[in-house]
């Protein structure tokens, strides 16, 4: 697929025509579908039309032209880390290069991250500008939709900086400005992410605007992402506070709880879900389900390192991994999502991409508490919530006097077996904790520079101010 360059020169009018006609006309699961076409000058002249644009933003995150959250993050980063390996069937779209650490700036998979994420940011910027300029929208609607647009922008910037390091940081839809942007330091991009999320948190309510479905960000989705960001920034007090806002603050407002039956975790009805994103086009499956599930030899399989990391009796191993035996060889593959085909014409929708869930929030708080003096017991309690659901022994019972270093290692292990093949958690965890060079040193062609991907060659050529990451040629 052709890479969508960040600096494609499209006008605001063209942008919204594309947004509404491509993303907006697709049914958004029990929500009135976005309108098919709106002249640019009228996009934000009513609350309803602005709402359609915001719904289109969510849909576009997993749409047919956005590979980033349409499977590429889970697959590619899983291969980059130590949780997935490619089989002999995996020749599609240069994914094996990520496992082999032989990624060049012309690798097609890079375009699945860089281009779609920047396209989302561009549309979010244009949406923010349009809402701010509107004189006809209600004040309440403006705050709601600005908050959602900024949440989406922050989420995309979070992944971009963690994949590429310093990145250009457009905050407008002005292509003349955006086309010549240099790379912005990671710290400055994080500041924008924090500003966006703090605004969103202040202006979203606990209630989901999507009703009983958790398809759009509410206050607690923002708090969950804020908790993750603070953890990555090693601001452990604020990471704990934001996680607690979700775990304790939602009581009596939103029914969040870990699903006791693991197979229910990724369903539309899951009480563990904080935010999920639904496929357009009446598609029943997630792109993760499409990529991983097979009736024969799968394209991607669970690595031996991951498979042997599960403790005896861990229910995640039996519920979230499936094994196909072909000939004399057993292939283990991710099976968190159970559906890999079909449309609503063949049956009801039961799954959607889980973007944020409660188990992560518990483990964020466990790690944040373990990093602070005097909070080891509280950290153990949070860790044991997740372990208890998995059916394995509790640290409070087996290692009540565990020290800080061993507890942090136990939390890292728990994240490994809880979030495998799920939006790149393992790859990002290894990098942020300084473990990538240690854990991945025996992978093919590993080198320290591989912790950051190269910027796509086409974008380097298009922008003379954009410099390549160390260790890669243009």
C-alpha cells in the first residue's frame, strides 16, 4: 500500500470531504451513522454535524486505510519484541524485517505507523480549529468535541514518539507550516500530550456519550491514558493518582471490573473495557483477530520465550492462546479475539478493538506504588488483583516480604503475560524500562539503534528539515 505522507498537501475542504465520505458513512454500531457529505464551510455549523466528524475520527482509527491501530501496532511491535515470531507463511508487507531487526527506511510497515498516525493528527488539528472557529455550536458541545479531538491527537502522538523518538509536532492544519517542520524533542511532545489530556479530563464526564457502549472517550479513558503517560515519564505519584481516579473514582459512576471469565475480556459487553474502537463497514472481526487466527499454520506464532513464561495453571495461557497442530508441529498463536471473518449480515457484532482496559490500570498503579517509598504492600495488592483473575498464586501469600527490585520484576513479568500481542505493550515496556538491549540481545541483528524505527524515506525526501534516526540511511 502506498505510504500516506504527513505532508500531503490537502486543503481543509478536501480533508473533510475525505473524512466524512470515507469514514463518516460507515455505521458506528448502534449509533446514528455520520452524515455522508458536508461542505467544509458547514461542517461545524451544528452540534450534530460536529458530532459526526468526531465519530468519524474514532472509526478512522481502525478503518481500512489506517493500518496503525488496524493490526499493525499489535503485529509489528509484537515481532519487534520477544512475544511473536514469524512463520514461513509470513511474507506480507515486510513484517519479518521487524522480527529480524533489518528494517530500512523503505520498509512498508513504517508507513502503516507514520502516515496514518499523522493523518489522524492532521484531521484532529483541523477539527480543533473548526470547532474553535464555530459561532453556531453550543458551548457544551464545543468542549465535549474539543476534548475528544485532543484525546485522539494525544494518543497518536504517544505512539509516534515511542516508535520514532523526536518527531515533527504539527498543531495546525496549515500544510505550508507542516511541510517544513523539523523534529521536536520528545519532552516537548510529551508536554503537548499532557496539555491535551488535561484539557480532555477537565471537560469530559464519567458518562459515555456513546451511551451503554464504550466507543468514545470519557473522563476515565483520559485518566487511564494519563496514568500510562505519567508512568512512562517516571512521574510515579501522578501515575498512581490517575490510576486511582479510574479504579476508585469510577465506583458508582461506571461499572469497571476485571472480567472473571477471561474469554469475556475483549467482548463488547466487557466490564473491564475502558475504551474500545469498533470496526467500520459492518465488519465483525478486529484486525488482530484477522491477523492472528488460523485454522492451519498461522502467519504469526507465540514465541517460546513468552509461551514458557506462563506459570503453572495460568488461565491466560489456556484462554488467550490457541494451538494448531500441522503435521508433527504445534503452532501457538494469540487468541484474545475469537473472530477473524464475517459481517453483520452473517451475525451480530460481539468484539471490538480494546484500546484501554482496567487490568492495565491496576498494573500501572502497582508499578507506580512499587517505585515509591513505603508502598510495597499496596503495590502487591494491585498486582494480586490481576494474578487472582489469572488463577495463579498471590504474591501476598507466597512472597509477602518481597523486595522492591523483585516486585518490579514480577510486575514486568505480569505485563508480559497479560498484554501480549496487544497494541505493542511489550515493545514499549522493554524500551521504557531500559531492558530492550538485555532481553533482545539474542534476536537476529539486534543493535541498540533498533529501539527506534527509521523515519520513512519518502518523508525524509519531502522535508529537508527532517533528519533520519541514528543507524539508518535515508
